[in-house]
C-alpha cells in the first residue's frame, strides 16, 4: 500500500525527496499519513480535491483486494 502511494505521489510532485509517508496498521485497517513540500501541496490535492480523491480511490481498491480497509490523510 505504502509503495503504491509513494509511487503515485512522487510522480506528481516537483520535490519527490520531500515526500514522507507513514503507515499505521490496526486490525484489518491501514492508516496512511502523507506529507509533501508546501509548494507541492496544491498538486497533490488538485482542483476541488480531485487528485487526492483519485489517489484515495486507487488505494481503497488495492486495499479491498487484500480484504483490508484503508485511509489516506494529507498532513501539513
């Protein structure tokens, strides 16, 4: 899960070395917290949240194939 999100986000941003993703697992649920450079925050979120929602959809689809739930939050 973490590798998938890192790949997607690093492909979008101008500062891929500043992408920090932390993963917390609990009883069938994976919580991902994403931090990016302030300059790249708009690229990751997208207009009206469209980009981050698309990333969340991909992550949820990947998680459901492993019978787990996932949540992705962008942290400033």
